[in-house]
C-alpha cells in the first residue's frame, strides 16, 4: 500500500500538509488555497509556487510545493 501526501513549503522552511495538487506559478493564500484572479486587493499574504519536488520513501510518496512570497508591487499588477 502506497500513501500519497502533498505539502506546501513556505520560504522560511515550515511545511503544511494540503489536500489538493498545485501547479507551477499558481498563486495561493497562506493556507495553500488557490487564489482567483484578478485579485481584489493587495492587502493579502500571497505566495507563488516556484518548484515542485517529489520524495519517494517505502510506502509513501511526498509531493512538496515550494512557495515564494509575493511583494505588494507584484500584487498590484494582478489587481482587477
């Protein structure tokens, strides 16, 4: 039996398990939930998925989505 786990890795190195897959360049909130574009405000904490890695262990595959923090200037470009 193989167990599949997904997690997000914050820029500081902390990890949090999530229940859904993400893709490269996808924007997510602080909990790893996808953000809908265009954004309504720049007063949010938003991350971009910049790397996806997979670690295979005996009985478990872990997919890690590495995040980078978006600055306010980048968020302004995504406003409606």
